[in-house]
C-alpha cells in the first residue's frame, strides 16, 4: 500500500477557499476550547473562592 502523503508534490497548494475554511475551523475549535476552559476550570475556582471567603467571615 502506497503512502498518499508521499505522492503530494511540494509545489502544489490548496485553493484559497480551502485554506480559509481550515483556518476558520481552527479558530472555532480554539474558541470552543477557550470557552470550555473558562467554564470548566476558571469559573468553578472563582465560585469556590467566593464560598471559602464567606465561610471565614
């Protein structure tokens, strides 16, 4: 079985619309990961800190 990646020529490039779509997908994925990080790690830490501070007072 031949490796299809070895058949790709170095001077060939994707059409501009494919490049824009891939970059858009990467941006959407990064946004999703940033939102997930905020709501699943940072936000609960803030809430826990708030409750910890109220217990001490």
